[in-house]
């Protein structure tokens, strides 16, 4: 099981500091959507140049023109990129094709999908590397969590690795780790704590080794 740290900060230097602090416990660093909005893929490239050996995911949440956007993310240093499950099947097929051609990986983000079972089956047949359930910040604010939808996802994939995100903290991580995601994605539950290095270490310590 891998721990992914979602870096949803507003500046690249803050991201670099957070990576320095947490890199002993984190398997995948996510260049979060706020960084994408503020600094584009050039910010990702800065991080890649500073840390040539980390695994970097670009959370660009693609909806269209998938081959081009996926290729750009890899060109600027991503190992993994994201597309939304709400995109057309053709876009997802194009993204899977572009990822395979580049020898990189693709995560499909289920945010906003209501029939999780049906879409998970359809995506599983298309063949991305990961499908992730995700309770976004706007629904977290209403008290929603990704726990239930993660179980539906798990029950409806046969070959695709699974991921889960949305408000997971040190004190709620065990519950979802017990369900066996391949990737546990944590943002604020690490980055907004008093000691991000210790929070990352505690969550990683709960996980079974790969
Ligand atoms: O993609 C995101 C928001 O759209 C976040 O990166 C994801 O929700 C994880 O962050 P957190 O653990 O703080 O919810």
C-alpha cells in the first residue's frame, strides 16, 4: 500500500519544504490542483528538477483533449496524471493510450460520480492504472466521507488498482487502510497539522508493507 501526499498549497516553495519534511514516509507526491491553477506545469517542472527521484503525480483532472494534456504532464515531469471519470470514454481511452505510450501511469478520479458501481465497471474494462474514489472539499464541508464509496469501488473492479481520497486524517486512516486501497491519498491530514513529518510517519506506520 502506498501513501500519497496531496500538496494542495498555494506556492511551490511551500511544496518543496513539505516534500523535504515528509519524504521518508511518503511514496507519491501529488502536485495538487491549486498549484496547477497558480503555477501550471512549470511549477511541477521546478519540483521535478529539485527532486529527480520522487514519484510525482500531477492532479490536472483532465476532461478533454486527453492525449495532449497527459503527454504535457509527463513532459514536465509527472510519473502519474489524473483524468476525471466524468470524461467521455473516448477521452479516457486516449489518456490510457498516451500513458502506456509514455511508459507512465494514469489515475481516474471518481469525484462527482453518483453511480460508482457502474462507472467503476466501465473504467475497469478500459484499463487505467488506478481508479480513485474522492470526496472533494465542497462535500467534506457538508460532512461527507469517501469510506462508503470506496467499498463500492473495490467491489466493482477486477484488475485496476484502487485509491481513496477526501479528508482522511491520522485518526481516521486505519478504517480505510483496513479496506485495502492500493493508494491512500492524504492532503490536509498531513500538510495542515503542526508536525507534517510526524503525521505522515504515523499514517505510513499503519499501512501494510508492499
Ligand atoms: O484533489 C483534492 C481536492 O480536489 C485533494 O487533493 C484530495 O481531496 C486530498 O486532500 P484532502 O486529504 O485534504 O481531502
